C-alpha cells in the first residue's frame, strides 16, 4: 500500500466518521462544534483521524464504567407512608 492510500484510510470525512460511529452526520457535526469529539478542519471540511476516534471511544467506555461504579453502591431509602 502506498503512503497516499494509507493516509486516506487514516483520515475520514464527517460522513464516513458518522457511519463509523453509527451516529447521524448532524449529531457528529454538532459534537465537533461543541468540541466533544476529536477533529480538525481543512478549510471548511471537517475531518477525523481513525486513531483519534478509536481512542476517544475507549475513553468514553472507561468514563461510563467509572460513572456506573460510582452509582452502583447507592442505597435507596424507602419512605414510610403513614
């Protein structure tokens, strides 16, 4: 594989990244605008590196597990009705 083809597979357009993440194009562009997901711009084009997206996914999984662990020991108190 030549260098140009390898670079093309490492960088995705917003449409390709949305398919990769299984979310809508509009949700992805909104997340990028809010700086919630790693991206960069080339002129007006919104681009995403595959490695950055994979790392972002891993970080999201870790963060969600930490939140669940924080909530799991929660004890619910029942209120007695008189």
